[in-house]
């Protein structure tokens, strides 16, 4: 039996991840199937490529030598598909991570474009806050993360997705449209991002620097719940404006006149350009286009 692409894919993924289980997850198959592919490749080549012991995986000297060539074959195949100029030829899984801000703004149109362009690529979606997405990206649990900075580690692939200003909003029922100082909102809890995020840290420092006012900060890891609580009049929210545009237009929420806000959220589409197939890089560029169109449309409506 000839060496095939699926065997080489399994070899490269197991070599990179040092795990049959994680390689199976990336290739959307089972661990026994990955083991069978590696065994078949070793049998065909007549060499041992890796040692497996108590869950750990180590390449043999021959495995180290052949790994670079296996990568070259997979990259050449990817280049061949790109040159064919037919995106339906790509198949596989795109493990996509996004923050809630993306969910509440332009995720829907973005996923529709990906579906139409790459009908044979399955998108697996993870929604989390940015710190967790970064960990998943560097642990190779994600292929592409649409997330906000600041970033402690840089990726080899990144596409700018723009900056998103923060706003204070409240239900009209609270009667807080004429707000200009912290004292005007004292007594109302402020609902905002989770602890450890940049908006939460900046908001905490700002409140701590104001004297004479008692303001309770309520962090949340679920921005959808935070938004709904604000609509229900259970507090004031400090959120990205992109998340509340519809509510501001239909007057479910009103924007408060308090001038200070945390810094704009700067978003990027981040991925590993050295190992990702070309459709991941293209998905990042599509995200940049959709984000730019969303912001242009938002500016036109505001």
C-alpha cells in the first residue's frame, strides 16, 4: 500500500502535539484511527518513526529526519489546491475561537461567507474571553482566534480587525440619560467584563481614583447575561458599543453622558502562519474584511 496524505497528516500532528489524542481531535477522527495511520506509515516505510511510552511520544532520529519532508509534502498539496483556484477542494475543520463582542456584532455574516466559500470545511466554534482564547491558540486547541488585546505573546499570523470603543449604557427606566459625573450613577451597580480583562482593570482603577462615591462593580464572564440585566434595569453596563448598537437604535438602552470610558478594544484575527493550512489564513483575511465593513456601516448609521 502506498503512503497517503492522511498518514502524513497524522504523522505531522502527532509529532507536533506529542499526543495521539490531541492529533485525533485536530484531524476530526478517533485515536485508534490515528494509531492505525501511524502504524501503516511505519510499516510501509519499514522504520520506526516514534516511541510511545505511558502517553508520551518521542520521535526517533529517522522520524525527526522525515518530519521536515512530510511538512513539505503537505505544504505542496496546500499550494496545489490554492493554484487550482477552487475553494471547494479544501476540506477539514476550522477550530474558531471568538469573544462575545464578535458574537454580538458580525459573527453571523462572517460564518455565512466562510460557509459559502469553503463548503467542505467544518467550523467548530468556541466562545470565550480573550485570555482563554490565547491559551487555546498556543496549545493548538484552536486554529484561529478573533480576540482583543493586549497580547502577551505574538503569533506569526495576525490580521487587524479594528478598534471598538466602550460606552456606558442603561435602561431608560432608570432615568439616567443626563449623566456627567460618577456621582450621577452612584448607587447603581456597574456591569462589565470579567476580572483580569483590560476593561475591568481600567474601570476598577478609575473608580478607586474617585473619592466620595460608592460604586459597586459587578464583573461577568457572560456578556449576554450582562446585557440582558442592563436591559432589565438591574444596573449600568460598560460594554463595547458594537454589542449594543441595536439596543441603542430601538431605545431599549440609552447611552450615558459620562465622558470617561476604558480604552478601545483592539481586535486581531490570530493564527500560526507557519503550520496553518491556507484556508485558515484566508479565513483571517475574510474576518478583516467583514470587520471593516461592519465598522463602516456602523459609522454610517451613527
